[in-house]
């Protein structure tokens, strides 16, 4: 991506150099900010960073499609599970109500006769 570092440069020297570059850029932006507010941090029109990698649009499209398919599968699985739970509750309620009704009938029969 960028220039390679000669082997004679130590990690500390490289860190110091990078820190100085960051500080210099921050001071420049702070000065520009005091002159023109947020425009200091917005890239100028037509500005392109030649070192920046290009956007891999096909990869991003594929990623979004895969995420959407996964989400559809998850939602369908959740809907199926909810439907199964509803069916279980319905069947339990039905049998519970039928059992109570049958017990009531038996109780009434035993009382009357």
C-alpha cells in the first residue's frame, strides 16, 4: 500500500515518525477548523486517495445477498417454531377443556344418579 520501511529504522523511530505525521495533520485540520468549521474535515470535491483500495462491489453485493438469505431463513424458522408452539397450546387447551367437560358430565351423572 505505502512505502516500505528500511530495516535500519527501529520500531520506536517509526512510531515517533507516525505520531509526528498524525500530530501535524491534526494541527492543520484544527487550524482549518477554526477558519471554516467542519469543512476542514470534509474531503475536497474530486479528492481521491490514490493509495486507497478500490471498493469490491461484487463482494459487497454478495455479502448483502447472503445476509438477506440468512435472515429470511432465520425468520422462517422462528415463524415455524411459533406455529408449532401455537399448535401444542391449542391441542393442550383442547384436551384440557375436553377433559374438564367430561369430568363435569361424570360429576353431574354421579350426583343425579
